[in-house]
């Protein structure tokens, strides 16, 4: 079974890829049900941050079904590339891009966050939505984001987190241990995927701990913006 902190190279990455391949068609529906559609608002928050930066080249890592890449495609004169290890998630994303008539501005490629196929300093914006906690080697993935950003580039990460307030934490645990498994058992054909997603959310070093990891790989000016009582967090950092 896939474990959040699994280190062996072939196993975790391959299993993550297979898991997202298997849930690709239900991913958008379940994401909406499990976050009460809040994920759309948080992704819109990323777009608002991005617009102010006026990027010309943006990379959305772990793009999945491409919600963030599609949002970024609305920024004028901004070319967006989305990469993901799951071909099936990308295939759902490509259909959405076509429906939104964004094929000229947004392209999707198979690619690994930990070995990006782009030259140093190519992008002025890198975004990662609900992706970093799935990386095999978190620091390696963040170093790659750092490498492909130009000297004035910005990284924006959206990731699940556990509320720090003890009362909110109690309700968060209650919610994630009851509502999410029930919804997964009704709507998903792969319940173990949602167990992994829950366990990895709890195991992930969020808030100040993640901010320190960003600083340790070289990022500066790290801003931490908790969302919905700290159940998700947006991190903004510059190179
Ligand atoms: C929870 S989904 C997030 C999708 C999308 N960004 C969103 O916000 O809805 C996580 C995605 O990360 C991808 N992923 C996991 N590890 C990756 C890696 N090393 N490189 C690229 N993508 C990866 C998975 O295939 C999956 O599509």
C-alpha cells in the first residue's frame, strides 16, 4: 500500500502515477465534493496573485486536470505549460483546455517535478497545486522549481495543511475521518487512494515547517496564507 513518506524511488512515484491515472475521471468531481468547491476559490486566489506579477512564461507543476494552468491561461500574453507524471490526468486536462479554447496559450506535457525538462531560469512563475506532498523527494522537487525560475521569479504553492488551532484541528480530524471516507466509498472506485491522500495530508510538514523547507532550498520572502481555518495553505516565495 502507498505510504505518504515512502522513499523508495520506483515504488512511490510509480504508485502515485498509477493512483492518479485510476482516479483521473472522478478527480474533479471528488475534489469539489470534498472541499465544498473551496479548491476553486483557492485556485482563483493563485490567479489573483499571478495577475499582479504579469508573467510571460508560467509553469504549473503537478497540473493534474489543469485547473490552475487553465486559470493562468487567462492572463494576457502569458504562455503556460503544465506538467504531470499521470498521463490520464493530463488527458482530462487537455479536454478542458480545448473546451476553454486555450490551446494556443496552455500546453500540457508529461513531466516529473523532480527532473524538469526545462532550461535554468526559463519561467517567471511556477505554481504547484496540491502536488508537493506527493513528491518522492520534496527538496529535490523544490530545487527543480527554483532552478527553472528566473532571478525575479515567484513560486506559488497551494497545499493541504492541518489547522493549528486545537478546536479547528479536532473538527478537521472529525471531518476528514468521517465525511471524506464516506464520500470516497460512494463516488470512488479506489477508496485506498483517498486513504493515501488523507494520510499524506496529515503527514505533510505544513505552515512554518514548510516555509522553513522553502528557505532551506534558497527561496526568499516566504509568505504563508492559511485558508479555511488552516485546512489548506497558499505559500508565496521569490527566488
Ligand atoms: C492532487 S493532484 C493535484 C492536481 C491539480 N494541480 C489540482 O490542484 O487540482 C496531484 C497531482 O500531482 C501529480 N504528481 C505527483 N507527483 C508528481 C511528480 N513528481 N511530478 C509531476 N507530477 C506529480 C499527480 O499525478 C497528480 O496529478
